[in-house]
C-alpha cells in the first residue's frame, strides 16, 4: 500500500514530533515513522526519566540532612521501586500527551522502521520511505514531497567495554535498574556521566568517575569545571581526570574491575557495576542514505543552515547531524526545517544563543562563549563573578555553593557568555539567554531590578561585578 504526504518525518523524538506539529499548523499532510515510542530518547531514555531520578535523589539527600532545617526525620529510607514507579508514571503521562498532540494535529504515525528508497516506481527521486511495520504486516510505502531525517542517536561505547546490561551499562540500561548497586565506576565525566554520578552518590552509592580529559565537564568554562570538581568531591564522588581506561583489562565476576592509566601509573578500579558514558553516536546506519546523494562525514549527516541535505527535498535535524545534541535544539531545528520547506523564510539558528544545562547537584548552565573561547577569538574581555553564598535566598534555600560568571567584551560592552553553577541555575539561565537574544550589555542586565529575596539576584550582582560595582561583595 502506498500513501502520499507533503512531509514524512523519520523519527518521533523531540525534534521529529515538534517538526510534525509545526508542519500540521502550516497545513501540510504529515506522517511520522517511529520504530519505538513517540517522544524518543529524551522522553523515554534520557532527559525526562533521568531528571525524575535526579529529583528523587535530591529529595532523599535533603531528607537525610533535614536537621539543618530543623526537621528531625529519623530512619529516612529509600524505596527504589517507588522511585522507578514515579519516573515511569511521569514518562507515561507525557507519552500520552504526545500521542494526543499527534491525533489533534491529524498526524499519521507509523510504528515501524523506515528506510529511504532510491528512485523507483513510486517516485523518480530518492525519498520514498519504506516502513517495516512492527506488527508484522506488509511494508507501508510513504511517498512524500519532503522528508526530515530525525533518527537521533544512541550511546557510544569503547573497545572492550561491551555492554551486557548487568555489569556494564550505558544510560539506557541504567535507567531500567531494579535496584541500586553499592558501588559503580562511571567511565566518562561529561554531562551525562556527572549527572549520573551526582544522582547515584545522593542515593548512597559509592561512585568513582574516570574521565579521559584533564577536567570534568570539559565543554564548560574552565572555572565552572574547577568548581564542579571541588563540589562533586565534596559530595563524596571519587574523581580521576586524565585517566585512560584500558578496555582490554575489563574483568567480570562478582562485580567489575578495570585498569586505567592515571598520572603515569596503572591503577585498578573495582565496583559492582560500570556505567559507560562517553558520548552518543548518530543513528545513520540502515536508513537508506546509501540510496541518496546525502553526505555523511564523521558519522553525522551534512546539511546547510536550513537543514537541507544534498537532496534538497530531504532534511535532517537533531542528533543525527551532530552539533549541540540537545532536545531543545532539535525542536528548533525541526521548526526551522519545516518552515523552510514550506517557504516561510525562517531565520537560521544562531547557536551562540542556545543555553545548555547540566542537572547534577549542584546544577550547571551556560550560554555563549566561555572566557577561554572569547580570548582565543582575540576578544578583549572583562569578567564579573558573584557567589551564591552572598545571596540571602541561597542561604535560606540551604544551597549556597557556586557562582555566576559573566564574560563581556571590554571594547563594546557586548555580553559574550554567562556561566552558572549552583542551585536552580538551569531555571535561571533563560534570563541570560534572553539578554543574548536582545543583544543586551552587562550593564543593562545589572539595571534590571531583580526581586528580593530570590536566587536571581546573583545574576544582577554578577552583571554589576563586570564593572566592579557589585553591591554585596
């Protein structure tokens, strides 16, 4: 059976389903092909379930130390089964919401694995999508005027660290754990690795992190990484940076052990389980790209600024094109792609305006250039920093570690970057993002009256500090 569409989207993750909704709003007959569940990795194996677990870990850690708030809660215990049940109920509620949005937008959803066909009896151009249906029924043939490839990514691993789901896991398997290990080795101290380290140590797990780079969260501003290192160690996490894991030394038995080169020595690390968190790789295999002229370099699909591939009617968005690999980025890429193919003349995304977040405890968030990047571009920078310990609401809240750092151009006052580590900074970074979009100077942020007492006052003080005018320093 063959059906014609204005747009077929391969992948129903955040980027894919948001693109479908925008296409529906523009009156395009649209279909999504999804081999698993609508919502994709973010909803089912990433953003949402991991943050649900992080919240439970935060509540547990707070309850254990309730005495500092004058709350005496004896014998605080963790029921991990209920933690997982809460996580799943949140995922299920949001999943049902996405399915409702598809029905509301009259978007057809095909549950199966899609492949792009070359020129055929269905179309003289590549782009017909053959769907191998999950229910075992005959393949569906979808004949679109346009295609968006939004097939996402999967966890990357390292040679020798074969994932078995029992002793060696990626985040996919870790999210399904029925019980917590007493100890764990996390290979990788990037965003995902540090979120898991923070979560698990708050749950009471003995955590060791082995990071190949010379600092954890190496994509963040150097001072943020340094502060994160200090605060994660304060939580009890054992951090080893500059550690080269030797995959061929992995041993399994009652637990796992592995060797790593660290500071010129070969050291052995042992734990109940291992979590491999070394990034993600794009899902570009077996989806029919070889039937097109689409270019793949370094494992990701190449596109122009509007996400068109070499086949001008086939677009690609999200993790499959590399870049920032963030759910909110994929969503906006999807909207841009749809508006472009619908002749709406969208503005290309300026990635320097995109905020990124790390949901560890403490949280980290940033937008724009780091101090190092700004100097590497030859810019004359000035810096404003302000600590949370001088903010009344942070003391009230019981979390006063961390700071906000603002990087500004000393020559023209442009706001170059804002970097935060501390309580609820993932909720506050949008103010900095808006300031970037509006091309605000640090002094304009400083003259925004921040209500007292709030955590957001730290942003105003950091902005004042750029010119040495902080009030409470």
